[in-house]
C-alpha cells in the first residue's frame, strides 16, 4: 500500500467530515434564515434543498476520491473505477431523493455510474 495515497485519502476523509459539518453549521443554516432566497422552479424550499444536496455532494465526491486512492494504492485500478461508479451512484441517489426527482442531475450521475461500472471490467 502506498503510504502517500493513504495519507491523502485520510486527509480527504477528514476534509469531507469538516466540510459537511461546518458548512451546515456556519453557512447553510445561516443562509436559509434569509428571506430573499430565489425561488427556483417556483419554490424557496427547492432552492434550499438544491443548495444543501449540492453542498454535501462535494463531500461524497471527496470520499469517493479517497476510496479510489486507496484502491489505486493497493494496485487495483478496476476497483478504483468501480468505486468511482459507486460514488456517482450515491450522487444520483442523493440528488434524486433531496430534490424529489425535480433536479435532473440524478439522471446524469446515474448514467455516469452505469457507464463507469460497465467499463470497469475492461481494465
């Protein structure tokens, strides 16, 4: 196992936790108290949900990158691509659930997840 990649993965894991926790506590909650948020698709609630899931998808992406680094460090590029596929599947599910299907990013994320999964065996 590559010690540098393990160190980088640990850093990404920690940054993800800090990003989600501190972002909720010090940014999103304060932002959502405002009365002048735009109404995306006719709803302030949709705006809030979109901002929240987009914020937390960053953490999902960082954790996926951390898992990929560990897989590459262990000498398994196929597993790294499968983990990338899983990261995009989680992203699709988060976007689908948080937006109740109204934010169409979930379709793109799902397509990427499927394509990556199907491409992994060729590595």
